[in-house]
C-alpha cells in the first residue's frame, strides 16, 4: 500500500488491513478485515435462518416470519423471472442475496467494514454469476447456446459486425453488475463520512445541520442496501432466464 | 356456513395449495417484470454504467488483441468502436424496459423466433 489515505480521510474506511498475515509463495492470502466481515455476514445469515426456523410454528412469530419472508421474497423473484425451470438454482440465488444484503447492512454499523464496497469482492461475485450462468446455458442447450450471439433478422452481410457487438455486450454484463453494487456502496459510505467530518469541523454550534443530514443519509443508505442486493439478485435471475430459455 | 360441518383438514388445504401453485407455474413461463423498477436517478446511473462498461470491455479486448497479434493501434481502435456500439445497444435495451437481454427481440415485431 503505497499511499494509504490518512486516518481522518473519508476514504480511510475502505483500507484493507491484514489481521492474520498469511503468505503462500508470492501470494498474499492474509485474513483481512474484509474477510472477517464476510465470515461475520455468513455466520449471521446462518444464525438468522437456523435459529429463526428452530421452532416451526404454523403461525410464525416475528423472527420466524422474517426468515420466511426472505425465503418467500427470493423464491418469488426466481419464479417470476426464471419460471419453474429456475427452481434448481434457488439455493445459489438465495445465498447470493443474503450474502450481499448482510454485507450491505453490516457496513452500516459504526466501525464496521463494508466488503461490498470493494470491486474485488463484487467483481468476484459477478464473474461467478456470469461463468455459472454461461455454463448452465451450455449444459442446457449445448453448442446451440452460441446462437444467442447471432441476432435474428439481421442481413448476413452485417453478421461479422453484429456478433462481436453482441459478444462485447454479453461480456460487459459482469462489469456493469459489479460496478453498480460497488459504486453505490462506496459513494454512499463516502458521503456519510464526509458529512460526519463536517459535524466535527463545525463544532457544537454549526454541527447540527450535517448531523441531521447524516441521519437522513443513514436511512437512505438502508434503502440502498436493500435495493442493491435486490438489483444484484434480480439481474442474476434475468441472466439465468436468458441462458435457460434462449429467446 | 353450517356449524357442524367439519373444517377441511390442514393436509387437505396443503394439497389444494400445491395443486393451485403448480397450475399457476405451468401457465406462466417465467415472464415476470423484466428488471427492477427504477427511479429517475437509478435509471440514469444504470444507463451510464451500461454505456461505460461496454466501452471498457471493448477497449480491454482491443488491447489484448494488440498485445497478442502486435497490431499496435488498430485492435484498440476497432474494438473501441465495437464496444461503443455494444454500449449503445445495452442502453437501448435498458431503457426499452427489457432488462439487458443479449439477443432479445420484442415478441411483437417478428414472432418467428420461438425455439
């Protein structure tokens, strides 16, 4: 890290700090604060769902109904966007949704780290999605899958131009998927910290206005956390539907 | 409405629910809302990202092709143009409300593409 932002910078919150240094050969596999919060997110999701469903009442309590709502929400999303053929892939989509959602929400706690604000994390998720979806498409349709890139109703003379365009358009999906999540999270958290910095600078007399702004922004960030997890998952469903059904 | 009639048991209810759900799932072949509902700024952000992402992918491919074939400026130039075209295509698809489906064609114009 050549130039880490100073302690009081709004970008300091994004610095990756190794907690347990692990070096294998030239690769730096250290357990960082980012890894720590991923583990925390996974643990919390697991606890939330298993403990919530510990007593399966017919009339659910508050906790059980929250767990059931998250299940129903993702199940409805898969059903609406992919149809019954997508039921096989529900576990993956549900895991993705809960992981991103808990990552976004955990990041809102003071002193925590938002791993979804790093493009390394979101790009890894998006590439997993795209590679997986492409493999599903090839497994379902064989080589016929590649007819996906040949737009229909186009004169043959234009095909050498259209096929590269379609391929680039397909390859740009993981890029836009990962940029959307990471940019939203990073912009929101930077803004929170910038206004929090104003509170300190303006002191007791003038600090109330940015403080009120920060309260409002926190509520807005809560919305963004849910919305971006939803967007990420629903786009995964749409891509899955494209691969399974090949318009 | 008779009081002495026994209410249907829960397993019966469950079976009927399952049947109804299956019927519903068969009727509708996965054509729900094609994408998240977007506010104005959400749409603007999405359009911007789509445009730039495709351009970046195009330039990236062009640079790789150049390194591979040693055709220094040409690969980048050509794939930049292709990437821009793909970006415009993405934006067109995003704003016409059909998600970002590659190879998607509106069922209204054509209709011969049912496989």
